[in-house]
């Protein structure tokens, strides 16, 4: 069984640029969630996708957007990058039909904005 | 809204010492509760979970009991090892209008010395 994978591993961008991060969910999982984890902090929920539709959103501005594809993989797009966007971005998949709705995390993408 | 509060770290212990990491929560519904562990440079891994009051989650010698009366989910281990050094996150997941929005604590760093 393949786990959650993310690409790229590391990324350096300049303020004002746009970035796309990618995630492949674990086999059999139909839900993908994205998180931002600043250094020394817990993951902050950005949004969740279920069967290609946004299924919940945290307190992030509209320049954070996403997509989920028919194979349940997902993208996180961030426009007009700001210095505070520097963080580890985590993707997690889960089988939403399971009552416990536990999350299975990928290794993350480390984004640095200069 | 939902929230999770964890004890401040770092927690520093000698090998074979007893571990407790406190976690309390606030939730409007009946959440599932989780402990995740994050090793340096990696994503989060599910350590254990409990889905209803009085449930005890356990894994790899770690235990936590879902206490509804005290809204707590404290993590314990009888004898820690150096390899347990990591950051531990308490989390809850609650169904709100069909969306499972997870909330994480800030994390507690555990350092175990030989």
C-alpha cells in the first residue's frame, strides 16, 4: 500500500510569485486535507477536499486555493506569496467514510519565501 | 469553536522514566481524539486514537484515555526510550455540517536522554 507522497520536497520562491504544491493520497482514500505548519507550531488547517469538492476551509485568505482530481490526488496553489507563507505544507489523506476520520500525512513540502 | 491545549515543552526525561503529556480540549460536538508524533524532518504519524468517551487508545507502549468529564486526553508511557524523542501533537476531529475539520494543539517536544 503506497502512502501519501508530496512534491517537491523543498522550494524557494520570491515574494509576489505563485506556487503549486502536489499531493498523492494513500490508496483507497477519498479525502485530502492541506495544512500549514510554521516552525515550532502545530499544523493549521487550510482546506479539505472530498470527491473533488471543497469540504471545509480554515482561516486562510482566497489566495490559497486547491484542486482535487478524479484519482483523489490534489494541488495547493498559493498566489502573491508573502514572507509569512514560509512554512512546511503538509498534505493528509483519509477515508472519510470511516467514523474516526484519522489522517495519514505525507512528509511535507518546505516552502521558503524570500 | 474547537480548540486543543497541550502542556508546554520541552519535556526532558531520562531513559525508562514515566511520561505524561497533558492535553485538554474544547469541542461543540462529540469529537474523535488523536495523538500524532512528528520525528525531525518528517510529517506527522498517527500514534493512537479514541472515538468515544472512556475509550483507551494504545500503541507502542503509549496510552491515552478519552475523558469526557474532564475534556482531557493525556498521553502516557511507562518507560520512555531515546527513540521516543519527537514532537507530540494532540488533535481532535469533529463533524460540522458534514465536514470533518481537524484541530491540532501546538505540540510538545519530548527529549529523552540515555
